[in-house]
C-alpha cells in the first residue's frame, strides 16, 4: 500500500504516488558515527534504543464501506524515549488492530499501545505496559536541527533479514517538504543516505549521537534521482510531542487557510498601493471555515507574520543565508495559538490578530483511522468523497481517472461550513425498485426533493422525513433519480440482506438515530 492512502506502508510493498515519494521502513548499508576508535561501540549503544515494530492492519474498504479489507502485517522501526514512550511513523501503525515491538537482541515481542497518531506529520507514539520491556533501556536524546553537510547516521530494520542495519550520509537540503502520508507540507530534511523499504520510524543521529530526525519517505521511481531520502526534523517532532503532552492527544498542525499569489511584478505592486521596499504576498482566497476569514479578505497583501517580513516570493529568512516558505512559521504554532498579521488593504497598513486552527477540507486527505461514512436507501449507496475513497475507486493515478468535477472540488473547492461534505451516489445495488439507475457511479448528490443537502446527515434526514409519494434526487450533470418512496422503504431491508450488509448506515450516522 501507498503512503498517503491512509493505509500503512508495508515493509515489502514499495511503489510511489505522484510525485514519486514513498514511505520507507528499512535501510541497508553500513556506516559509523566517525572514523575514530570506539565508533562500533557508539553505534551499538545507539542501536540499543532502536526497536522493531510489528503491526497487523485492518483497513476500511472505502468502495464497500460497510466492511473491511483482508488484514495484513507489516514491520517498521521505532526508538525509545524517556517516559516509557516509543516513536515511530504514523503509516507504520495506521488502521492497526495489533502492534508489537521487539528490542534489539531479544526474542520477545511485547504488545504495544498506540497513544497518539499524527497523520499530518507521519509520527505515532506508542507505549508498552510490561515493565520487563523497559529494563535497562537508554532513551534517545534529541539534538538541534542540523546544518547542510552535517553527517547523519540512520539505524533501522531491513527487509530480507532480522537484524539492524545502518547507513550514513549527509544533510543535503532543509526546506518545506511534501509529507505523502498526511498530504501536508511541513519542514523536512533531505539526506543522501540510502533509505530503502523497511526503515520507516528509524532514528537519524548526528555525530554526537543525538537524534535529529525520523526516516519516513524517499524519492523513488522517477528515474531522476538516487539516494534521496527524507527525514522528519526535530522541530516537527517536538511539535508532535508538545501537542500530545499539552492536550493528552494529538490535535494537529494549524493552517492560515488562504490561497496566495507571489507579488514579483512591479506593476502589480504599484497597482496594489505598495510602497517601494514593501514586500508581501497577495491573498487570493480565504477559507470560510478558518478564523482568518474574520480578518482577511481577497485582495489583501500579507506583509508580515508575527513581525517576520514575508518576501514577494512567499519566503522568510531561515537561519544564516537561507530562506524558506512562510508556511513554516505557521506550522511552528499550535492550534488555538494567536498570530499577529500585518496587512495592506486599499493602500493602508493594519494589524490583524487571530487564532490559528486546522483547516476543514472539502475533500479530506485522510479520515484519521475512522470508518468511512455511508448511507444506503433502496440500493443507492451514498458516501462521502475523500482522497482514500478516490484512490480505492480509481487507483493510485486517480488524479487522471476520477470525474473532472470531483477533482476540481478536490483541488480548488472550499467548504462553506465545517460540516460540508461532497456526497456522491457511489454505486447502485441493483434491484427491482431502482431499475434504470444501475449505471450511476460516483456522481455528486445536490438535492433531495428540491432540498439542498451538504452532508450525509442531511441526506439521511431528508430521506427519512419524506412525506411525498416520490423521492427525487438531483445529481450533478443535471441527472435526475426518482423512486417511489413507499416501495423504496419497503425494499431497503431486503436489499441489505441480499448483499450481506448489517446496517443501512455507518456507526457515526447510527449514533444520531
């Protein structure tokens, strides 16, 4: 399975999605902390804190949302922290039904409990209740964000063998990077150490033996690069840990919730009333569901974020001689923290203070381990469109094969309310009551009996409250679907029984009944 499909990336399955990133669980090769005496001893000491993670996954079947797929097993890596905690990658334990860990040199696997899963940052936190597991452990200590060309040592567990494997390299690049599993962009660290399938969750150490990252994905399959691996850097790791410690759970990374445009054109700068020397980016759209909607509007020029001047290309200073996308500043914040923005509107500068929160995506990139929502009536299967659903229906290259209007909503749509969803008739379970509609597949539902519906709960209410003789469903592309209301209600139970479906709706909708 692919990283980013809300399933765990198994230690055998590689592959890639566009762009050609893959999450990894193992590395091969050799390396050392340094070339001096005691290097082997230092590596051995660090290896004691690295564990092998075994997981049995039970993923939802997004195309048949009332059931789950056949379970499968995968293995990855993790490492020990103080406080009886273990860090690994989120995709290593996603949709887990059982997680076990094994220390180096041990023949015993201990059952682990998942404390938190950070899908966006691809980090998960585990613990083991058995005291025997923690006897004589030496937890990992974190270092600071390394510099370019600093030496890196990555330890993990390769496929095709059971012992630890070590590889070494240097830091090649540090910038805001696409996180495939979480479909987000956060600070990432590129290294030239070979990161092969099997090492996800393994720690990356600097020359002082401090952990400076977690191996999580590599660039593969494009034929344009070799030995390009990616590591989650300390700022992202600390954000995850601090979030968990402050809230008792993972709450995620905030977002400003805007679309912006570079202001490199001198003509545009003058037209917007920018003075010589002023820098910033143009706000093109603001998501209605984020706090920024109360303070920002289309056409504003965003000049500063927390007193940091934003360049006309959307970058901000980052250490000496480096620049980075200003979204890095946002990702350093926690949900409900305040940000102070300096904007230019109609030629006048002003200050906007607002709280930051996570965005509500019209087409979610993941459902964070929960079961997909669905509702079945008279054989019509209504479900919410998510990225995992599109991947299940159209494969890894769904960007080319999914309906154009759904892709447009995925790429450019913004939810007007936090509850808004894209609801589709995913398929029609053929029966006498729905003759003539069997070919309808993945078409968006717009209205029920002339009543606009924006989520599955509204669909359920509209169907169950129907007092008319006919149920009318208005679909995208001006399609019309009409059923005899009485016959539809009578046929529903038989259709469910015929297809072995235990409930006509998902658990989240049953809770509302």
